[in-house]
C-alpha cells in the first residue's frame, strides 16, 4: 500500500524519536515542502531536513489547530 505524505502544517509541533543535544524532543514546523525546517523548542536551533527523513522519525504530532489539551496524533495509527 502506498501512502501519501503526512499532513504536516506550519505551526504544528512534532515529537521525534531521538532528543536534540539540548534535551528537548519537540520541534515546531516553520517551513513545509519537500524539505521541512524545524525549530527546536528547547534551544531555538533551526534545521532543514528532507521530509521523508522527518516523517520516519515522528512519534507524535501536536496540530497547531487542535484545542489545548487535545491528545496528540500518532502517525501509524491516527493518520492512516
């Protein structure tokens, strides 16, 4: 089965599998396209990574449009 790209939008926060050296594992999406620019929410460091690499490392997605306190989305289960 072929899946399309994950629905990632500006302002969404993602939790990745491995933490950044500063200790934070949450990143804000600040650019969307074939590449994603992520901003570390711990130290503010910016990185530009291929979308496929980021999508394979995502554990949870916290949509910017979700109400406060809403549960995060899990890529394998909630976004099929």
